[in-house]
C-alpha cells in the first residue's frame, strides 16, 4: 500500500459505475508509446533475478525447475533430507552470488540481492493464483522443494523486516506527541498493550492516516510528474491492479460471523458483485487501454522495484497462513483507511497529464468508496477483533504498522523511479529539439 508519509501504487477499492474506454490524445499517449518501446524483447527479457535468459548459472536452471513436472525429483532427493534447509540455502546463495556478479561485476550488491530473492519468492507465491493459462504450469504448486525454498527465504527476510521497522519506529518516536499514535519498538511493546489501549491506538492511527498532509514525494506526483512518469505509475501498478483483491479472497473462507461478512463485503465490491464489467480490474484495464499500454497480467513485472515485490510477498504470506489472520486484518485496515489520500494525488496527476475525464474518474470513484471502506474496516473489523482476541490483538496493530512501513518504503522507491523516468523523457525531448 501507500502510506502516510510516502506514496506507493494503490489499487483496490470502490468502483460503482461502468467506465467506457475512450481514445485519448496528446502527450500522455506519446509517453505510453515511449514506455512500450522501452520494454525488453522476449529474447532479452529479464527473469526473476534480473539475469538474462542466456545466463545459465543464474536463471535458466530456476526456470527449468519451476516448469518441470517433477521438480522435487529433479532438485534431488537430498533436498528432502534433514539437511534440506541448508542445502537449499546454499543453492539460493550460489544463484544470488551469480546474479550479483553478472549484474554488477562487484562482490556484493544489496539491491541486486534483494531483487533476486523477492522475485524468486514472488515466482513461488504467484502459483497461489489461477491465471487461466496452461494447466501444466501448476504441476509444482504443492512441491516440497518449492515450499522449503520459500520457507528458507521467508524466515530470514521476515526477521530482517522486523528489524527495519523497529529502527524506523524508534526514529519516529522522537517526533511523536500529543494525540499521535504510539511508536511501538519491539514485539514486547505490542504485547504489553491492554485491549483498551489497542482500541485507542487503532483510532489514533485512523485519525493520522485517513487524510495526512502531502509528503514531498506526494507533492511531486501532484505537481511535477510528467506523462511518461504517469505511464510508469500505471504500468507498475498494473501487476496488482489487473488481478485486484485476488489475495484478499484467500481469507474469506471459514466460520461465519459479522467480521467475516464485513471483510467479504469489501471483497465483493472489488469483484464488482460478480459482474465482470464492474470488477475493479476491468476499470484499471480500461484506463491502460486508453493509453495504449499492454493489459496482459504481469506484462510490466520487470519494472517493479524490489520494495514493491516485498510488499506483494508480505501480502501473500499473511493471507496464505491462517495464523497471520490478525496481521492481515490490520494491514487491510491501514490500506483501506489510507487509500483515498493517495488516490487524490493520482487523480490530480492524471488530470494534469491530459487523461480523459473517463479514465481520471477511476481514481475519483476509488476515493469515494475507500472512504467508506476505511471506516468499515475500523469499526466492523479491527475493533471487534480486539474483543474477540484480547490477548492476540496486538498482532493486528503489528500488521497495520508493517503495512504502513513497507508501503512507505515502496512508495519512496517508486517515486524515485518515476523521477528518473521523467528526467529521461526531458533529456530525450531536449535531444530531439
């Protein structure tokens, strides 16, 4: 998601009318054409680690194992032994080192390593969705080897994420005061809260995040982002926007109660109450079509910064494991509360970039619906869950804060990426003048 101090791409909620795609003209379409030309050709496509397809050590073996109908057997029976975690860790480390060397010619590049691991994890996680492609693509969806590989990556990564969030919370605590939410540092700080304190903290977070002041990054989106940058925004967001709310659907099965129904109402609206013409991904697709962008799912996956992929993988983790249900409820609560403030910046940028009223109206409708969804998540989901799980509800606050932190980081990376794209566009224009 996108968060109070920085923006990330937000796609998610509240479309109440059917939009008809209309041809658009002007600089925004020209920018979309430039973006299409920058896409790598199929033969040169960059795979999950950022390596070329002809880089044997780095990527081809991974692709072959993912596609193989007997991945567990090809990975070797030793991966199923008691030492499998260490063996798989060695494989990941070796592949990551090859990737880093190929990409940077340096002993270690932290960004490249993050990218490799997050793309590899995403490649495993996406098997939880059905893409209406070749059924044989899912031969390994229950692979023991892939499950072990996922766990090997997730464990250290989750511990690292907790450390990063704690450092950020400690820094934020220096500026907290008055009615601001508490900056909780360490899991013990969350566990120490009483149910009454947790409810109060949730309400304070709502007040802070529902309509925060524009950050410098948001101000740039509103006032400075050019047509090419806007197209990059839509392209990056399409990886989630074209399969909108798919991960949320994973938490709706189980016992029936008021909380479950409240979450399902949000999902139901995301899916257009069962009508494809009103499904939110349909509106996103129409907006892309107006600009001439590729509307195939994951067409722009290679454009995503690792920080965005980390957010996607976090969402997979907390929706696929019932043990993390409260963390997901907290994360979704933040996402719905904070969404309208971010959509407003995209609406302003779209209008300034020459987007038609029809396509720009996509954001306007999201703003209206998400304001309701945010209140609904707080009052009908988060607060009741504190009463249902008084000893464990701290996990919901943790999920809320994690989503806010990770989204802020993703937003910062995305805006930096867009600024670079805008600068490149200006240089191209100046060179052609």
